[in-house]
């Protein structure tokens, strides 16, 4: 187990990092609950967009999703990261992991079966209920005490099989599950085995289902020390050749050549060791930055949501104001509904808002028709002022805690 | 120039190899001229297929075609192979090679301009006449005394430029020329520069025009020592990713990571030297085997041609025999033309021939209608016997001079 003692294994974040992350998440919860959520609930934001965020939504750790054909070393990779087995872990040459396992932090070891996990409000897996019993009996949460898991939740998955075994014998739609997790993941790691490289059709399907998530994907060409350097180059080239055909984006995916084992296999090659170590360090660095990036992304998402909710409140307040106080309410409501785009323009002018910040009038009208506009709350300056303060002071201050620039915000601008 | 003295440079074939190749080519010329060509000329093979082979067709050396964007090191690669500059060679950082250059063996140095080269019956370039003056003024043959060139002719090409420079300013259709050479080449080498990798649209077009020739293509990722090992992996991966998208075949092209220079650049990296040398040796081995493979392919082509000509002679002889000796010749000719497929079946039964060996009746009829069947020569047993002997005795004996199996024939069966 000596590998974990040298610096090629992930370093747990320093106390400062840990404090910083916790501080940012706490700050975010506070800002959202005190300054943004009141505006959302006052102006029926939920009916037009999405329900208010819960604390566990904001607290949720970055998710790392592992995907690969069977025996590529997914479970071994997790053991390498944790420096120990997670509860209920299986490693072996045959297809071994037979379920989706969310490996999470907890002070004591325990396994929560899928059904129990999916109803637990503390866990971010309630969305899995819709996949029903067949899937939930193939899902579990494994909790263990690990500094690595303080920073991320890792999803171990069953290896992708070829042919009928994959398609019909599972009892649930593997690709749909992969899609669900990949939408929520912060990092998706595709594992390939340089020892036996063949991309089955089923694996291709799984990769295709990641469309739109390409920027989260990293590829590990694992067991790179099980072949000689020249062979490794052939395998690596062949993998990129095939991946280029499967993945539509012209941007090349970042690949890490590596071999993640906890006990060095006796028959491994040493001619690329330096390269592999450099690559592994790059990957571990990526993983260490995950939490920082996830925190930045969370701030960014809350900023977006606050802007959206603010415009929404201005629209609702405007409509309420246009309604007559006594007679002709129905007629006026119909007129407003019919001329929604013109009302939007009025609001834009009054508040100096760009048209691009406004929702699609057609879809807004559909939601709006379910409401009685007279029942809307009038615009309250103090509620708006609180969101303005969150946007102009609190959230930027939180962001400034990341001294090395904030890629997500840069990107957005 | 020390690199040429160590064993990483191409070894000239041993005298035994040279003798064997010359012996095979001489044997082939003899068999073709004495046993196959008489049958072709007696039964108008030329009018239905192609004109008889000349000695220089059979003697023509394997052609190696180099293709790549400008400054990828094509001309430098030739200098590396020859251990000297060819007459009229230019190497430089700007686009330098401004014409197609056929680098060939000759006891004395000389440059033959394109127009003169294309009318020279000794040279295999008469087909280039059809591209006219604009191209021929951008073509030349450079001859020099080199043991390497005793085994192959190398085609240096102008670097592919991006955008208008490539498309309109050349005055001739670059892609068509590439197509012409690639059809005749035994090996097509695509050169990439790991120092600046971007596949221009024009390069993509050139690669697309090689469709159908994929198995001849080898890729060199050149200047691989101008980047560090980790960078090289990125560049190599990116190249395979893009190539996989451009090239339709699922089979991965063979890539050689290498750096072909005659004087080691001062700033190059050494961390992959061993790998690069192993790769270069593999490529040079491929080049050394070119002549052997080309000889095997030539035998194979002559076998194919002889079979085709034999069936052709049987058809012509049969038609002649069906013609009446006195009256009703026109009517009979028309009837034979109309029922050509039935006549084919008769010939198949009589001579125990598979239907697949027969030409397309429709196309055969078109050619046939230009002839007066009465003027055809009757089948002569001795001419057929000679071809039979070539097919059953002479050509197999020639083939057996290659002890290590004959991939081309295996493939055909
Ligand atoms: N880096 C490595 N080098 C050599 N062998 C490895 C490496 N990683 C894993 N293995 C071996 O490969 C086999 C499969 O490992 P593991 O069970 O971790 O793969 P998996 O991807 O989780 O498989 P499954 O999809 O079946 O759950 C085991 O025998 C393991 O010891
Ligand atoms: N292996 C190498 N390592 C470093 N530099 C190289 C290497 N090969 C060639 N070069 C340099 O690259 C430049 C271009 O070389 P060269 O003229 O051979 O390329 P080319 O492909 O023939 O270009 P063009 O298409 O313009 O004819 C020259 O400066 C040459 O010295
Ligand atoms: Mg597993
Ligand atoms: Mg050149």
C-alpha cells in the first residue's frame, strides 16, 4: 500500500481549503435563503421555473461518475483514491460490480440500500425514484470515513457488457441511468483498458448518451503499464481514432495515460513509468480542483438564478400593477395575456433590462394562464433591494474568495 | 551526418535481395512477353481491357508518395533516406517545394523538366500529359545515384497550403494530381508535424481523395522530438482523433512517431528517443520490404491479367466458331450479340469456368459491336496452352522464390 504514502496519491485538501469551501457553501446558503428565496416564493417563481433550492441541494458535493466496460478497473480506481475498500466493494476479473454505488463520506461505515437512499431527503438521489424497483434494487449508497470523500461523491457503476447481457438482462435501462447521473455529475471519467481495447456497441451507446456533457468528460487509458511503450502508443492511437468517430465534437477529449492499482502487478512494464506518473498527477490535480470549481459553479448558478428570479418578479409586479382595482379584471387579464410581448418591452424600458434576460413570451403565457393575475403580489421594493444587494455585493464578495480568477464567470461574460 | 552511419538509416538491400528482385522482374517480363502477350494481341484484348504491358511498365520501381502540409519535413525526409540532397532540392521554413518531383535512380545527376519527362517512354509518367501545361511546368524528374533509389521512386510534393493559396493560385487541380499518383503508388506517406498540428480543410480534401487506397497509407508524426513526451502524447492523440473523423475505415492507420533529420536540431527533447528510434526502424523496415511486396504484387497482377485474357480468348474463339462460314454472317452476329449471356454460359460449361471470371455482358457487348466477328481469330490450342503453362507452372515458380509466404495471393483467395 506504499503508493498512497508518496505524493502521487490525491492530497486531501488543506484545512484552509476545507474551511474555505465550507465557508463559501455556508455563505451561499445564507444569501440564497435570506435574499433570493423570499423573492422566489413571493412571486410564484416555482410555477414558471423550478422549485426553491433546499440546503442539501446547495450542500451537495461534486459528483464524479465512473463509466467503462467491465474489468477496466473502475472499482480499483476508487480503492486507489480512497486508499481502502468501500463497504460492499467487489474487485475481480469477471464482471463484478453488479450495481450503481454512490460512494459517500460518513463518519461511520454503512450501506444504504437503493430504496431507502431514494427517499432520504438528506441524499441527492430522490430523482432516482422514477426508475422504479428494478433499478433501485441495483443501487446503493456506501458510506465510509475518508478525507477524499469529504470533497466528492464517487459513483461506481457496473461494467458495460456487450450484446444481450447489457441490453435485456439488466431489467432497467442502463443508458437512462447513465444519463441521469451524468447530468448531475461534475466530472465524468471514461475508463479504457489498454490491455484489451475494443469499444463495444453498448459502450458507444453509453458514450453517445453523454452528448452535451462533453466538457465534463475525462478519459483514462488505464492499465497503461500492462503493455510495452510501442504497444501503448498503438492502443492509445486506436482509442483516439475510435473515440474521434464516436464523439461529435472537434475538441479533443483530455486523456490520461495511467495505471491505478493499489498493489503493483508483478508483470508490469516500466518504460513509461515517468510519463504515467506525470499523467496521474495531472488527473489527481484535476480531482483536487473539483471542489473549488464546483463551488465556483454553484455561485455562478445562484447568480444566474437570482437574475432570472429578479426579472420574473418585475414582470409579475408589472402585471399586478396593470390590473384594475375594481371592474373589468377578466377582460384586462385577457388583454395583458394577448399582448405579453409588448408588456415585456415596457418593463425592459422602465428597468433598463436587456431583452435577452426575458423569458420566452409564448411559454410564459402558457404558465401565466393558470394564474389569476389579480392575486399576484405587488412589487415590494425591499424584496427587490435584497436581491440587488445579493447580486451586487454578497455574491461577488463570495466569488472574490477565489483569488486565482473564476473561470466560470469569465466564461459567462 | 553521423546519423546515416548508424543502423537507424535504411539499409540498402543486400546483393542477394537485389539479384532476387532483378531475377523476378526479368522472369516476369519473359513470361509475359512470350506466353501472355501473344494471346492478348491475337484476340484483341486491348479493345476490351487495356493495352499490352511494356517492359518499362513491368520494370517500374515501387513508388512512394509523400503528402503533407507545408514544412512538415517531406523534403528533409527524402534527404534523410538518400543521405544527400536530390538535384533541385529545396528545404526551408517557408513553403519551399513548389512542384511535384519524382526522385529516381540514375548513374548520373540530372533534372528532366516535366514536359520532357511526360513524353519519355522510359519513364512511367506519360499519363501525366492529360493534365496539360499548367501542371507539367510544375513537375520534374530529379535523378541521382543512390542505392535507396534502386529500390523505389520517391515523389516529393508541394506542401498543402490552407485556403485560396491552395485552391486557386496553383493553376492546376492539386487533388487530381494527388489522386493520379496515389493510384500508382505502392506506399503513401502522410506527414504530420507534431510541432504545429492543425489539419486544414485542404489537407482533409487531399486525404479524402485517397479513399480506396487506405491500405497503402502510412502516417508519420514527424518532428516528434520537438515537443516533450506529455505534449507528444497530446498531439498524437489529437491527430488520431481528427484522422478518425476524416478517414472512414474502422481500421486504424499505422502511425510512426519519428523525427527525420540529417542534422540533429539543438533544441530537441530526448525523453522519447528510444521509442522514436524503434518506430523509425519499423518504418525503414517497411520501406525495405517495399520492393519485395511490389514484386509479389506485380506477379499477382500478371496472374490476374492472364486469367482475364484467357477467358477473353475463349470467348472470342467461341464467337468466331459460331459464325457461319458462308452466308448469313450479319444475322448471326446480331443474334450472338443479343444472346451474349447465353453464349457465356455455354463457354462456362464447356471449359469449366466460374461465372465470376466472366466480364459484364453489357459492357462486353458494347465493345464487341465495334468488331466484325468474322475477322476474329479461331482458337489456337498452342496459344492457350502457353498461358495455361504460365499460370500453372511459371508464375507459381516465380512466386515460390519468396519463401515467407505471399500476402497478396493469400488475400486474393
Ligand atoms: N491498473 C491496473 N493494472 C492491472 N490490473 C488491474 C488494474 N486495475 C484493475 N486491475 C485488475 O482488473 C480486474 C478488474 O478490476 P475491477 O474489478 O476494479 O474493474 P471494474 O471496472 O470495476 O470491473 P466491473 O465493471 O466488473 O465492476 C481486477 O482483476 C483488477 O485487479
Ligand atoms: N525532424 C525535424 N525536426 C526539426 N525540424 C525539421 C525536421 N524536419 C524538417 N525540419 C525543418 O522544417 C522545415 C521544413 O522542412 P522541409 O522543407 O523538409 O519541409 P517540406 O514538408 O518539404 O516543406 P514544403 O512543403 O514547403 O516543401 C525546415 O526548416 C527543416 O529544417
Ligand atoms: Mg467494479
Ligand atoms: Mg519540400
